[in-house]
C-alpha cells in the first residue's frame, strides 16, 4: 500500500478560494443538469453528425475552466457560451472546407418521409441562417433560454439578441408559409 | 425588414417546437453523450476526483479517489450530494463518476468481507485528514487484523498520551473507514466505544476479524 498526504496539492484555503469553490456543484452534477440543453442546442445548430464532437469539446473545455468559476455564476449561461463558441468553430471550419450544411435527410432519417418533414425542413433552414440568428433561434426554441442568457451566450447586448432572434424568425417565416 | 404578424409568428414558433418534439429520443441521446464525456474525462485523467458506488454487506458505499488513491469511503446513509459537495469544497469540484476505475477497490473490499483478505494494498490519499488525524489514523493503520487497541493506547502511539478524547474525535472523522481500521480501537476495559458508521457495524467488523471471541 502507498499512502499519499497530498503535500504537492494542498487543500485550498483562504477566503478567496472558498468563495470560488464553495458554491460549485461537483462537475458530474453540472454535466447531468446541462447535458440535454447543450445537446439540443448543438443538434439544432451544427446537426447530429457534428453534435457529439462539439458536445465533448464543450464539456472538456468547461471542465478546464470549472474550478475558476465564481460562486453564484449562472452555470447554464456559462456552458451555453462555450457551446455557442464550439458551434461557431464548427461552422467556420465547414465554411473553409466549403462543405454544405447537412441536408434534411441527414437530420433524422426516421422522419424524412413522415408528416414531420415540414418541421425538419424548418430546422435545416435554421442551420442555414447567419451565425448570430441561428444561435439565437436555437438557444430560444431548443434550449429554452431567456433573452438575457441568449445575449450572454452569444456575447452581445440583450437588445441585439432580441433583434437577431426577430431577424431569424422573419427569414424562417418563408419556410412555414410555403 | 418585413413585419411578422403575431399569427404568423405564433405559427412559426409552434412549428419550431413541434420540430423539437419530433426528436423524441433526444433525452436518451443527450444522456449517452454525457456518459461518453464522463468516461473520456476519467480515462484521460482530467478530473481531480473520481467516484463510484461500491457494494458491501452494509449496503452501497460511495468510494472517491484522487490521482493518488482512495480519499473517501462513505457509508450508505451519508447523502451522495453531501459527500461530493464536501469533496468539491475541500479538494476540487472537478469530480466525475467513473465506475471502471474502482475495480481494485471493489475486489479488495469483496475479499476483505469474505474473510480472504487481511490487509488492504490499495493506494490511498490521506489529504482529508488533519495533521493530528494522520498520526492517530497512522497508528490505527498499524493495528494488525484481529487486533485491538484502546483510545488511550492509540493516543500514546500518536504522541499525545493524554489525548484519548482528541484521538476519539480523529477516529470519528476517519474519511476512509474499514480500509483505515478505526473499528479496531475500543475503550479501555473492552467497551466498544463509538463508531461513525454505527456500533452494529463496528461489532460486525470486529467479529469478521475474530477480534471479539466472547461475542460482545
């Protein structure tokens, strides 16, 4: 048996360390709580094929920054900011490779021939919106975020988030009114 | 910019939400993705603490480990959130569930409880103990299988012969019971004394080790 006394990594102490680590749930709880929200957002933003990679990268990045979070931080807005950035990276990489946005058939092959086709067409139209509009729509209708948190995730003012959402919906209107 | 009327907007929002409901398996896919993240974090050693449930005759124990070894073993009635919350505060909140990395702990505990193991070899991390606690529990760790010492004797071993009450407190806050055998410390005269996991369990462990020949 070998016993370690943890000398190389002392227990954090002092008021500063306490305020930061004190209120944070164990990372596993954080992951369990926010995985569905992050997953829904990523599937709607980058499509099901790239969603898993983005999801993994989102939570690995979150793990690295986690102990430095302030107690009382809005954890959902924080993780959605990371997810939004990962989605943007994926869209930029696709643009560089000139790959088309995944088509309707790739979205969900169970529903291609079903009455759900309209909704799936709609969501593939969401994926073709400009970055900020796409994120705003996905965060609002897939992840159920309020405007304030959408603004925080995208990194803009609440007013700009509302505007992006409105502009996105205006474009999508054409899809449903067809 | 064209104006979207309320009716059109409502229709659009409904369609967006219907599209979301159409993906009925999404909760399961999200949970599966979360599990893949957990096991990747565990296998790449990215977490500061891993934990898993471990079976025992006392019910399901919660085992937690740092990269150095087993740091906490909690009895079934200790609430998981309270145990993990304490670890998050005292060591790090980078805590992830990792059942696969506790095979050695499970094996040694199984062997101990079926009577075929008399000493634990698993790696341990005594970070959660105070300086005095390490002395007391270090002295406790040296009590052989089947043997017992009194609180006063353990206090003396730890270098404070008058500190049997303090030694009792240190034993009571043993973060790794069973493995660090605080159950082998009794009151002078043979009275069982106290036990963090309850006296029935202390009696069970001492009987298992054959340390209570008169069946107290």
